[in-house]
C-alpha cells in the first residue's frame, strides 16, 4: 500500500496517471518483487543510490522491465548504468 501523494511525485509516470484518473483503491496486476524499490525511488525524489538497486543481472533486468512499464526513464538509466558496472 502507498498513498496517492507518493504515486503522483513522478509527473510523467504511469502511477501518476493512474492516481489522476482513478478514484479509490486500485490494484496493479504486476509482480510485487521490485515495487518497493520503485516506491523508494519515487519517495526520494528520483534519487536512489546504486547500492539500493539489485546486484544481479537477472534482478536488474526484472527491475528495468518494471521501470519501463511504469514510465520511469531516470530509474531505467540508473539500472542500465549499474548493469554496465556488473558486466565489468
């Protein structure tokens, strides 16, 4: 669970769009595995330390898919940067 205020912090995200156009409770039919990371990213005004992102290529890919789905390009760029660090 989270608040409408949190979801509306990223103005161009799907989450903001949902909170603008839907009233009451909503259910998002997506995997919950990385949703806390996404919420922390939004709560912290789009700043998230690389250490808070997953450390495996598989989990980074999963998170990148979710960041793409929710229209969070800045988070996606951070994920891609961390992917490059892991490949080295």
